[in-house]
C-alpha cells in the first residue's frame, strides 16, 4: 500500500510518500515547499490571500505527484498558522477542495503527541529517554519522554516565522540583538517549562531550523537527510553558528552552504529558540532527527489501515528528498 502525508505548516508544506510491503515501510519521496502561510498572521490574525494562494498551488502540485505515484491512502494535517487564524474554516474548505479529502486541524497538544510518535518510531530512539524540541514556523513544541512513553508536552507560539515578525525587522542582525532575542525567548519558556527536566534524557531537535543547523555545520551544498539524521551538535558549535549568522545581510545568509535561501530570514530566530532551550535545561548537546510531525501522521495512518502493524520506519531509505 502507498501513503501520502501533507503537513501544512506555518512556513512550509512537508510532503512524504511511503510504501508498505512485507512488513517494511519504504520512503518513496519527500519534499518541503516554502509557502509562508503564517506571513503577517501576527498583525491581522488572518491568513493572507497571497499566502493561501501559494499554499493551495503547492498542494495541487503535490496532490498530482501523489496520484502519479499511485497513492491509495491520504492524510493531511494543519498546525499553528491555521489554528490561530480567524479565517481557518475558509482555508480548510479550500484545501479540501484541492486535495479531495479533509485536512485535520491539530491542536498544539495533538501536534506535540504526533511529533513524539514520529521521532520514537525511529529504531534509533525507540524506547529511550528523550526530550524533543520541535521548532516550526508558528509554534514550537517541547515533549518529555521516558522509556518510549510520553510524559509531558507543551506547544507555545514561539515559531521562527512568528519570532522574526515580532522581533527582527532589519538585517544584518547585530550580535547584541540576537543575544537579547535568546534571553527574551528564555524568559518566555522558563515558567511554562518549569516542571520539565532534561536529566539523563537525550535532547533531540526536529524541524527546519534544526536540520539547517546540521547542514550548515557540515557545509552541505545539497541537502542530504542521510547525513543529518542522528547528527549531533554541541552547545559551543550552535553558539558559534549564531555568531556566524549575526552581522550578515540576507543576501549573505542566502549564499551560506546548507541554508536554503527561503529559510535565510528564519535561521536566527529559530536558533534563538534552540539556545534558549539549552540554557533553560543546561543542555550541552543537541541530537538531530529528520523525523517529526509528518512521520507521526504516517505511522498513525499505517496503523489505522494495516492493524496490528508495528513495522518501524526504516533508518532512512528516502528515494527522493528535497527542500
């Protein structure tokens, strides 16, 4: 059977197609298309017509690709930008018309749970004590787990797009401005996360900011998820990367190997969330996972369709992956 998952995020649409056979799951295609659905949402509390048009056009393209690949089962979810918008019903109806099936709107708690499911289905992390940080465009999620079981979860409106629109209005970003942003985010998460603990858990990061940090660290001219999954970044290295980002124009950031041009304006606010989280918990190292929400949706779809399932996602067998 073939499955397609559409993750309608605040910054981009994540798309994955997978095939199940003989108890195995194989990734056939992955894509990430930047649509910036949350653009100016903080000012208007509505999804802008231009952002909706970009998103619907991308969905139409991806729906066609899924059909060509012979997909039988479809799932689509929407997150922070849609749930925080006044015109979400209109958008969800338009998205359903394009896709031909309903888009499920996730709450922040459901988003965190699904991210945890996606990460922990990876054999590398299955059953281990972990603490997940997922940074999206509109929100960020923190999920604490032990022995493969979710203990605590929280979603806060501290995504990279939202932070950029609130705090960064010009580039280059001065070092002291970036430092102030880190402290501001730290102040905003310290109380909500007061009863969370890293302890002996591994800190795992998911989302575009995290994978970009790993790709930049490796100087990757072309994104390769195989070389990023399970990579590790020290606190000192992440601080060093933030130092590299500050003082650069957007044009200079767009030319940086490993950083997709469309994410250039988001890398500083996203990195600020990483550094603030590591400061709150005293973390010295961040582990990278290329899995996340879309994998959690995929895992759920397979289990619903092929009970009792239980086939873990492969280590990484993506036949086609682009950003």
